[in-house]
C-alpha cells in the first residue's frame, strides 16, 4: 500500500509541474526566459520527488560548487551517469539545463518530461550538426544558464566510468564561463536498484523503486576550472582530466589535480 501511495503522489507532483511548464510555454511562446524558468521549476521540485522516492542524499564538497549565497553561476557541469535519478540529484543542487540525446527525446513519456523540463537535445550520430549544437549550448551558458552534460553519452550500472567524449566540452570553452566536475555514486546495496541502463524500461523500473524501502545516493563536487585556463586547454585534455577526477573518486585513489591552474 505504501508503494502505491508513493507512486500516486509522485505522479500528482509530476503532473502539476508538467502542467505549469506546458501552460507557461503556451501563454508565452518564444519567451527568452522560458528555459531558465523551467530550470528553476525543476530545481524547486526535485527535492520533493527525491523525498517521495525516499532517496537519502549526501553531498560532498571537495571543490567549490557553482552556487553561493549570491546565487547560481553560469557554466557547465559534467558527471558520470547511472540513472534518471541523477537528474533529480543534480537539479536539487542547482537550477540546470540538461543536455541529452535525440534518442531520449523520442522515447515515450520520458521524452515529454525532458522537453517540458527545458532539455537540449543533441544528435550524437550526426557530426554535421555538431557545430550548431555546440553553438546553441554555448549561447545558453553565455545567457546565464548552467548546463549539465553527461560525457559518457550513456548510463551505466555504476560499476565503471566509461570514456568521456570530448565534443561538448567545446561549448563551455567557447562560452567564456567555468567548468565543474561532479560524480554520482550509489552505495553497493542501492546501486543495482537505482541504475537505469541497457534495456531497462522507465515505468517498470519506477514501479520497482516505489516498493524499495529507501535508496542512498551521493553527489560530489570534485573540481573546477576557470575560463582563462579553459581557453588554453584542448577539449581532449578537458575530457581526460574530468574523467580522471571521477574515476579517482570511484576508486578512492589519490585524485589528479582539481584544476590545471
């Protein structure tokens, strides 16, 4: 019964948020601030959805985060990717615009959620579109938004960090704003229940979560790099550095330098 109540409450909150997001989009078509509004809405609602899912979260500050008492800083955060729960964990930290693939956009239900959350969609199979997608993301950052990219370009079972693809690091380099690196971990007893990868389907996975007594998740701010150093660092070096930070956090080995500065 408790699982059914949680499921019902989850969809009530989600439906209310989607209604507000869609209504604002209809009433103010073409509004330049729509994506920022949707990021702020997701930031406000994410902690409530984590509470309904009974996800107990821990945040580690191994580096300065992109927010303070004065507000959120525009820029880009990159992280490993394990589950759609990652989105809630990060959105609860800071108002963000997530970058995801056109394949996700085309998925039933999840695609609608992503569109109404203000996500940016990139076609990873089309190198010809890459330049325009980088320009779009860079402009969003220059316009004052904080963008999140999962450079693995897929989700995993949380037992490995896949190679970080370098292409979208060009967007933060071109924006003149800083880059942050974070990591997501789910403890061993939680990891397989939380992970959403390979051939998992959203609704059956969510159904299982609702009947899980609780989940644990950990988000860590691992490092950052300022715009001046970004401009003189190649996207390949950035991807290698960011991946090494995340891998060191997973292995608990001595980490690489938190920035090139």
